[in-house]
C-alpha cells in the first residue's frame, strides 16, 4: 500500500468511526428518552387537600327523568345558519330550561340573566370570595340537519336506538349544556354550596361565530371587571381507538384553537360570446389559481406548536417502533410530519389547511363570463399568523389578474398552560381520571373554533374538552349525519361536571411529584 493510499484509508476509517460514534450517541440518547419519557406522572392525587366530595348515585327514576329532559332539549330545533337563528326555538328552549331545572333557577346561590335576548349567563356565588372564579361554557344552537341526508332517525326526534340517543345537538353541544345544569341541579338539591364561585355561559349563536351571544356575555363580564381562573368549553374528547397505534383511550384537553381565515379570490375580464372564446377565461384563470393553492399546501410545521406536547404525553402508550419515534421529536419530527400529512385528519395537525369551499362563475351556457369568484377557508397553525398566511396565498397564486381579499379571519388563540402548577388543567385532569381511571390524559389542540375564543381577555387559561367518548366513526358524526350519544356517556357527562364543580373548590394544587420529599 502506497503512502497516499494509506493516508486515504486512515481518513476514511476516521470518518467511519466518527459517524459510528455520532450514530451510537444519538441512538443511545433516543433510547434512554424512549424508555424514560412519561410526562403523565402528574400530581400525587392522593394528597389533594379536598377529598370529601359528595357522591352522585343515580337511581332508576332519576335516570328516566334526566334522559327525558335531555331528549326534550334535542327535540327543540335551535338551528343556526348563515341567514340567522330560529328565534322562536331559542325562546322555547329558554322556557324549557326553567321548567327542567327549577332548583337552579330558584336557588338564592344562583343569579341568572338573559344576554342578547337568547343567551344565558349564570353566576353561582361561592362562600370564599377571595378564590378566583372560573367559567363553564356550552352553546344552545345547532347546525342544520335533514333526514334525507341519510339519518337513521329524524335529526330532531331524539329517538333511542340500541342504547344511543340520536339527534342534532347530542354531541354538539346540548349534551354539555344539559349535563352542566343537571349536575348543578343535583348539587343544589343535596345542599351543596361552593367555596369557589363560578359562571356558566350558554351562547345562542356559536355555530355562526358567536358574535351576538358569546361576545355580549364577554361584554357584560368586562363591565363588571370579572377575571377568571380558567374557562372550560367544548372541544376535544375521549378518543378510543381513533389514534392509530395508541394503546387504550386518551382524553385530549384542548389548550388552543387554530386560527381561521376566509379568503375571496376573484377574476374580472371582458365578457364575450362562447363562439369566439379568449385564450383564458375568468373561470380558467381562477381555476388555475385554485389549483396552485391545492398543489402547494402551506409549509409543514408539525412539532413546532402544541401538537408536540400532545404526542409526547401519549408517547409511552405507543408500541415500538412508534414509541421510539414519538419520544424523539427532536430527531423524527420531519419524517413524522411527512407520514401524518397523508391522512386528512392528521394533516390538520401538520400545517395550516386550505379548503376551497365555494366557486361561482358564469350566467349562461353561451356567454364567456366577465367575473368568477372562489372562497377558500384556512385553519391556521398555532405557529403562523393570519398575515403570514395571506402573504403565502398571494405568493402562491402569483397572478396579478387574481384579486385576493380577506373576508374575515383571526390569529390562532394563545396556548393555555398545562404544567403541574396549572390549576385549570390539573383540576380537569383529576376529574377525568376520577371518572375514567384507565385513560391517558394529554393536552391537545382544537382544529375547529368555539365560543371560548371570545373569552381570551378574561383568562389566560382556556380549555376545550367535554367527556364525550368517541370510537372510530364517531368523529364524523360531528356536524354530520347520525349524530348520537349513548345513554351511558350522557350520564358520565353529568358525573364529570358534578365532580368538577366540587374539585374546583380546591384552594391550591398539591406540590408536584418531583418536589415532594420522599420518606
């Protein structure tokens, strides 16, 4: 071997050894993290200061009564659409609530008022005014539904089939609304008086952005200088068999919501006769712009927002090799994002999503139209802003003939706290585990929007969760056909709020596990 060849051999050998050492080091670090990562250690629940909660045992008569009331609520068609709401149904629903929950409406502890004619605001006075109040939210209105779409039962019949109650509002969101009031009714009947006061808000137009209901409730609370410890609204749920590869059910508590934007694209050209068509019509130019938006999705941002915390919390519940991947986002986030984006439901966690929802153009079959327009709905990832998204749309469309206009939109919501000292998150987590001891609790992010976004000036911690139990196929019922809830799950929801209200009487959280002196 010549001297030069020997030097090359030594260099290659050195590079190989260095690469091997780096690989071994990375693999060792990743393996240790995989075996040790379990962010669900949480608080030592046995050491909570308040352990004497009133228990709720529902007998046969009570069960029949609460189900009858729930069914009656579903039968009232409180539909909201872009043209407005069913005001007569909203008035009927308000009268129904007074009849269904007489103790709530007559108790000296409860103050009730109507807001913006159809929304409801309750304040339940606490015995310790120094404890910062919290707020529970739900909404009265539902999206439209037609039996002809393929419902197994009429959407406002509340028909019972095989242990499930079918109807619009059974999971969005009259289940939460009725469960909150039913839980409070039971507590008051048992003589319960809370230490920590709290508010309950029921908006009447959440499905059309809550500009009248929720926003006016916020206005009333701001006028009274109310600040809230935390807010809990609808949002995520208990997912059982929905997250591929996850062992067992997971309760996801939403820490934030994606932002939203509705964008209008339009093209104006000279009209003409179809017998002498131009090289490009207004429709063709617009179709090209829309195609470019669909062919060039927003950048992958997976692992840069709250979704990273979600998968880290769940990592220990996956089997190898997924457990190895989920535990090491620092190493695999790019690869994982490419895998997840292939499924529409997972792609929503990866990026700002783009959906073309309306396309209008043309007035007559033999006329070249002078005008065409399309509307695009985007759900904005937590690490992007509305302005950044608008800039990307302009750059992607890349055609001065296409006018790009923002119809409405807002930035992603702030991310609420979820550490061991986060009062709201830990109270909700404890209540979930009291009810469902086998689930894994993890923070999450809502890809849709709720009324809670209007409350961001009243609290830094807003959570989106209700104890709906979703199995494969159930998520599609949300705003879809055959919306339903099991009788058992509705009863569990009542139990959840019954316990949550009592758990909130805790003055302060116990010390985190890591700081407790072990004897």
